[in-house]
C-alpha cells in the first residue's frame, strides 16, 4: 500500500471485520488497540502488526471525556506523522466489504482495486485534507461519482502535518471534516466506491458501550452545536437513541481541488 492503513479497534478481537477483510486480500495494515486488550488481539491476529496505546494515557483522557475514539484517532495521526508518513488511512473496525456503484447499481469489488483507484485520485491533487467513501446504504442514490467538500467518515485517507486533530466530546467525524474545510482544504467523498458495515449499535465493542450508551451521543451533538452554530438542524430520537439531523451547510465551502504541478 502506498499509504499505511491503521484500524483503531476496541473490544472486537473476535469480530474485527475490517481486519479480516484486509487479511483475506493479503493487504498489510496496523491494528491500534488499548494496552489492556493487546494480548486478546494478539491471540486473534498473531501475524498482524498490532500497536498498543499506553493504558495510562487512555485512562487519564477518560477522566474528563466520554469516549476514547477522538483521542485514538489523534494518537494514530501523530504516530503516523512521527514515522514521517505523508498521509495515512484510518478504517473503522467494522467494515465488512466494499462495493462499486455504476448507474445506481452496486456490485462487490475487491479492496485492492478500490485502494488503487483511490490512491491515484488522491495523488493528483495537493489540497485534499481528507478523502473517503460513502456508506453503501446511501451511495446508490447519488447522481455524482464523487462530491467535493462534504462530510467524510469511517473509511478515510488523511493528510498529515496540517495541525488538525480530532476534538473531545463531539461528533468527531463531522467536526473533523468541518475543521478541514475551514482551513481551506478540500474533502472528497466517493460515491462510486462505498463501504458496508453493520447498523450502529448492533455489534458489541467499539462505541456501543460508551458514546452510544445513554445520552452520550446527545452530549456530543450539543457540543457540535456550540462549536459550529447552524450545523445541527434537529436532534430527535430513534429507537431510544439520539439522532442528529444536520443542515446542509456544506455548500458554503467552495475551495476547489488543486492539481499537483
């Protein structure tokens, strides 16, 4: 892989879909886990490079924050920067497969094929702050193969060395995309490639027992409201869980892609 892949994972050493997906296609990647879960992951993935985040750092962070994922994402980015990596991929740990979309219909595609196409696109431009794929539930309804300056999430390629990191107690993917756009970078959202994953809270581990428990997501939504006035249209509940509806503010970001010389 031209850019290294990192998969932050928590509590899913027995059902880390993303790891299994990449292993099946013989794609190299790094699993990033909490120190207390290192041995469990090592038993499940003995031949994979597993990076352990010191438990003391996580525990100290959680004394004043709801969940560890923003800290973990920032930790990975700083780790990648310490390796002098220009950019890096971060994949959620519950990605079960990729699909290619054509004329509203999708078919399963190899992850290697998608990565090769995505890397070539990314290398054409010098101002992409973050680039990713749309969820398969929504990609087939999109009229454009890609969209510029939209929110990206879950399966992303991230530019390093721009001093932008994930912030605490907020909807971290939305907030990060907005930070990128407000710094005059572009985001790129692919509709011609999309990822599959289980519905929110249907798997144990991950955020199920932290931010998705109780009113954690509601607290994060209100923080997003405070940081970005006008972004949240409405907060409702679906099956007892807070659901955030966003205003379409993305159109105000008009930075264009810049070709590499």
